[in-house]
């Protein structure tokens, strides 16, 4: 369930996945280089274990593509809490790409989903949705 909007306390580089990296989705990637970039805005969701497992698969945390780790975030009321975020490993090439201050409608229009619907993710989401 959606909780609120928030911003990272630390600065991180946010960019679009380049077309030569598989899969060429143009999805936003948060680079694991704390102190570089911007205070990244985002949305906070409370999820159950099945949904978190599906997110880990979708984001590639299970296969080592991304790493999920806790970060400090500032809620819009000013309170600072910990939340998990998915980070992509930094490289000089990725750090040299144009950085985003936010991922908005213009950037999302460039997004291209990678491949067909994943039945394993769909099953996890259905299981989570069926719980009271």
C-alpha cells in the first residue's frame, strides 16, 4: 500500500538505463554512489513478504543485478526514517551519463518493458492480493 512520498537524506546519482545494457528498458537506475548526485524523490510503499519477494525478483536483487539496502529518507513532514531502496552498481560509464533530479512523465515515456509477462511474479502478487 502507498504510504507517502519522500526524499533520500543522502545524495545519489539517478539516471536512465542506457540502451546497450541488457535489458534495454530505459528504466531509472539509482546508482550506488552515496554523496554524488541529488536528494532523490520517490514513493514509499508498505509491502508484505510475498510482494517484497516479487520486487526482489523484478529488480534483479535475487540474481545480483541490483542490491536492496536500507537508506535514510525524509518524509514530507520532515521525519527521517529508514526504508529499502534498490541500487545498481556504479561504474565510471554510468556516473558519466546525464543525471536526473526526478523520474517524471517525460522520462517514463522512454521506458520499454523487457519481455513478456512473468508468471512467477504474477503468482506472488496474486498470493499477496488474496491475503486479508
